[in-house]
């Protein structure tokens, strides 16, 4: 398919630079089949059914944006994927100035040695610190806000809380599973009262989620791998819920991609490892029946994913409705509830 088929015009003022407060006051565009409804996230309990299960991602964002100096060059590093306790793949600005064996001081006692160079500014680092690397990294790093926010304003103390979900528990993500940002304790209480369950999986979101699709054809795009895990007990409960007539609804494309990576023989299985699943129209979903997600970038793999779930024409119409109606887009923006079967 042509990547241009997933393009749309988004006015810059539609990009949210801060989340709403409280979080569950965000708007919610329900797309049920091809029917649209303007709601708020607080309406979610009334739009689901008893027996449905929401699946959240419990990854926690680490301060993965690092800045160092090599001679006169400022080196900007966004960590991408952890390979070992002291080794991370990253995307680097000014990567052409780095060679294997170079050392960069990132401050706060954190030093990085270039171990390997990859394509498109990818660099594998081996980190060293006088104490625990995680402590030094936390002191040296900043929250890795998406480029479309970071280019408009600096990261600040508010982002340390705003860019973590209520479910965040396991360090490892360099981008938030942003659909989860809308959930509050009060919302979960209302969902439980409506008979809606909750299950938890882990996918450590990588910075590759923000990379533009440079290819003209979707077949030529390379997805970056991310590490995820679903335990056997969780998989069994999700299968049992579906067998009883409930729907599995992913909270965020991260949860969805992990669940779809874990399907075998029409069942969700235990899964631990890397996934680079790339979902485009024509894909047959085996694990999920719906999705709660924010609004995505034009020409992005995530807009392709929601188009695969709902149909490209339906999602183009839904996004046009959201833009005209003043919905807030991207990580700190509003949400959508996508139910392909109504």
C-alpha cells in the first residue's frame, strides 16, 4: 500500500502541549462500526458491557533523553531499547561525529562508550557510572517528550508526572503508552461497578514509535523491535473472558500490538520477547475486539494500525470529524474508542 494513502492535514493548533486535568475529563470520540459519537473519557463505563476486559500496559517511562558533549559538538541521545543492564540502543543527533570507541560524558557521573553504530543515527552504548547506572541515568536524563511537543516547549517538572500512566510499574519505556494517561482511580471504580475487568501486560515502548515512515510503500518500512511480556495466567483469563462472551479491548496500540504478537491457534498465549509487528489494512485481528487510543500522526504506522482495525475510509472520516470538532491530538491529547463490530 502507498504510505500517502494514510496522510491527512492537521492544523498545528490541534496538537496538545499539556494534558487536561483531571485526566478522565478528556474528550472521547467513539467510532462504533462507522458511527461517530462525541463523548468524554468518563462516559467509558456506559459504553462498554459487563464482561468486557480492558488491557493496560504497565511500562514506566524512564528519563531517556540524554545530552552530552564531544569536543565542540553537542550530542543528543534518545534511548531506544535496552540490551543489557549497561547497554542501550539509541537514536543520536550528530551521530556522524561519533566513532566506535568514543566516550561521552552525560553529566551526573554517567558516561557512555560507543560500542556499535547502526543505520539512521542508531548507536549502541555501554554505560558506566560510579554507582548504580539507573540512578545516574535518572539524574542525567530528562523525560523523553515526543518531538512534536519538545519542539514547542522545554520539558519541565510537570512532565515527570504528566507523562506517566496510573498503571506505570516497570521501568523500561522511552515513550508513554499514552491511551493509559486518561485513566484515574475514579474511572476504574466506575468501570468495575459496570462489570468491566482489567488485565495488565508489559511492552517497553521504544523511540521508534515516533520515527516517520520514509518509505513510499508500506512493504519497505522497517519496524523497530520492542520487548514485551504476557504471563500465562493473564493469557488464560483473557481467553476465558472471550469464551464467556466478553470483549478484549486494548488500552493503547502498545497493548494491542503485544496481544496480537501473542496469538497462536486462535488463542492468546504467554509471550516474552521482542516484537516488531507491523499492522496494516488487510491484517486479521486475533486477540482484540476493540481499542482505546489517542489520535495519531499522519502517515504513521499507528494510523495504519487503526485503519486496519476500523477501515481506512472510516478512520479518515473520524479524524476529519475530530479535527473539525476541536479534538486535541497526540500524546497529551484526547482519546478514541474504536469498536469495529459495534
